[in-house]
């Protein structure tokens, strides 16, 4: 699985929680051909409720979950992109 993580090395220490979703529209084609497409938003302490609420409102979101630490997606085909959550997402 292809993993793209937009966090800097510093942000990997400050944004350790990730609200992760399976993207119902992007799965199975493009960079995720033959597998799932995951999108996740890394967050800082105090942002948890805002991030979960924002992701759950997305129409492309399936299987929303929270992971912590150095997340590694499963092996095999697919694509996972970790973004950094900020005020523009709210």
C-alpha cells in the first residue's frame, strides 16, 4: 500500500492521533487501484471532537476510526494519505 504522510517530523510528535476513514469514492482506482483508499487527518490534543465530527459529516467517509502513534496501513494494494488537520477543515 502506498502511504503519503504530510506531517513533518515535528508534527509526528505533536499530531499523534489520526481520524482515519475509508474513502468510498477513491477506493479501487487511481493510486488505490485494486485496493482501498484511506484518508486520515492527524490532530493535536484538544482537536479530537472537531476532527471526528468533520470527518463523519463527509459523504465519502466509511468506517471512520481513530488510530494513534506511528500508523502503518495494511500491506497489499491501495493508497493511504495522512493530512494535518487545521482550522480550514472545520
